[in-house]
């Protein structure tokens, strides 16, 4: 299934982390069909051996099917009909009908009402021989989970949960993670779950016998209670606005000799902050695979980081710890980095946008326009070699104005997933609006309202 539901349970006894068994059912597709408005909770899924045996004999590739069913008072699904199958005509719908009888949902919804008679859409994915969906390689340890227990929750004795959704790269790294839900809101459970993401590792999605990007995972993290005797240290922070970070060349040069023959690896450090803005007292908190030198390589790169801070903030640095991820790729392998969610640390003000407004448009009386520029990101996170890729209306210099405007931007030179941004490209669309007095063309100012970039 495209969204493999994996469970990390932080238990009071032993603080152990466990992963729930995966099934072929997926109710998190974004297409709820006739059940829109409520979410059934599955208690039993079709056994893996039954799913494997149900793969259609005539099918040559993995496929999916959706069934529209009706729930009974005891949580069974009946009166099922094929709603969708992809690819069509290869028997995936019929295969799903043989599996749905194994499934059960909770007999009551979140409000305690019976589910009897309610419509339910259920998805099945059946994998061709040799294909696979992401699965765990490296999960957080009990101490990892305890270390990110939200301080506010500990202080109030509040249990909670959060769910994060990530994409799995061809190397098995998690990227573009975002909080999908948290309960209760306001205690920091979503941010705590995100804190774990750089320490996780999964097998990639396999199709046609080859790893492919785009495998999506949903990871629910549960804190059932505050363990007795739990002592929290300094506050943990992530994705600081670095003014200096390792370059891509430095990361490649740090590839450990012990990792010869491997395609990739990862590590995460937990460091203190010195008054100079440098990292200090770094400890390796995650390394995958272990014993291949990735933790040591990360510690060697840590000295290249610097963060800016105000003098009045210096006294609080000792109360902070920084969690810093690193993703390593063999220098002999193709560059698999992608710019998924840049963290803009310098953006545009309305004044700067007005100053960049093209004179040709002003003279023509055109009060709105769009442009887009494709740029290369430098080692400091600034944009270089920008080229206009489109403008509207044409012929009024909105493309040139876009290049002028984006010159003020700077993104964090190190991503929250653990990669340098140097050498990557990004396409940035810019919307121009002219109101009031005619703007004067000039160099844009710096400020605080970021555009919405298109990533490449």
C-alpha cells in the first residue's frame, strides 16, 4: 500500500518501540468515496500470505483496487462492489473481493455511535513478485523516543500522539516530512515526532525490481503516559538558520573508507552551541548502517556549521541542544539530492517587490503580472545564474523583474533532512501587483514575506 501505516509505541514499561504489521489495505488514499466525512478504524487486515496468493495470474505489474462496502454492527464489510482498479482489466478488483472478508473495523466511531449501515471505501494494493513497499531498517530506540518527549506534556503529565507523513527516497531516507495530526493540540507532540524523522531509515519502494522514489509512509507516534522518573535535559532544536554549513564537496570528501561498497548512509548528531555560533560537544545519536564510519564523518563535518544569534541570546545557548541530520551518498553514485522544502531565511518585503516592478509595465498601465526564474543555489543558500523561464503578460519585462526580485532571497544552506543545498536548482514564481503611486525600479529590499517556490 502506498501509505504503509507503521506504529511506534512508547510504552510505560520498558519504553519499547514496535512496528505494526502491514497489510494490503489503505484507507489513507485521499479518495474516501461514499464514506467521506468519517474515518473507519481498522482492527483486522487481510493476512500477508492471503494477499500474496491473491495476485491476479494475468497481471504483469503491481496494481490497486478500491471497494465500496457497507459496515455491519460487528465491524464486517458486506455488499462490496468494485469502485476502482488500476490498471483496469487485470483482475485487481476481483482479487480485492476475495480479501475483504478478512477485514474488520471498530464497531463504533470516535463519538461512540454504531457504524452499522455506514458506507466504507477500502483500498487494496497487490504487489507483483519482486516488488515491495518501504519497510523499516532503522527505528528509534527507547531513549530516542524519551529524549523528544515534549516538555510541556511532561510538566502536565499529559499523554498524546502524533502522526507524520514522509516520502521515502531511493536510498531509504525520509524527506518532506510534515505533521499530519497531533492530539492533544498545543503540547508539541507533532514537533516531537518530526524530531525523530532524521534518525529513521527504511527500505525504498521497489517496482520492477528497482528502487524508485515516491514511497509514502505515515508514521504514528504514541506517548501513552509520562514514564516515571523521566528527566528531560536541555531543549532540543532543529533546522537552525545556518550562516555556514558544509559544502557538497566537503560532504563527498567525508565519505568513510569503511563504507566502501555501500551506496548511502546516514547519521544524526546532538550538539551544544558555543557563544561563537559553532557546534560543540557533539554526540552521535543515530547511525545507519552502524560501524561504517558515518557517525565519525558527521562529527568531522560539524565544525563547518555556524549559526547567527543576537548578543542578548548568548546566555541562553547553554540551555539548547541541536539535533543535526546527515545524509551521505557514495561519491561514485549519481547525486540523489532533491530540494523538497527550502527553509527561507531571507525573503522579500512588499517594498522590495514594488521597487522591482518593471518600468515597461508601469508605462503600459499594466497593474499585475507574473514571472518565474530558475536559479542555482550556492553554498551559502543564495541564488545564482538565474534565468527567466516565463512571464505574463509577455514583453513587459516581468521575467527580468523576477530575476531582480529573487536576488534578495537566501535559503538555509543545510536542509532539515540532512543535505547541503549547493548546486541544486529551484524555479521560483513571483506575482507582481501595482497599487497606488507608480513604483520606482530599483534593487529590492530584504524582509519577511517569502514567495512559494517550485522545486526541481
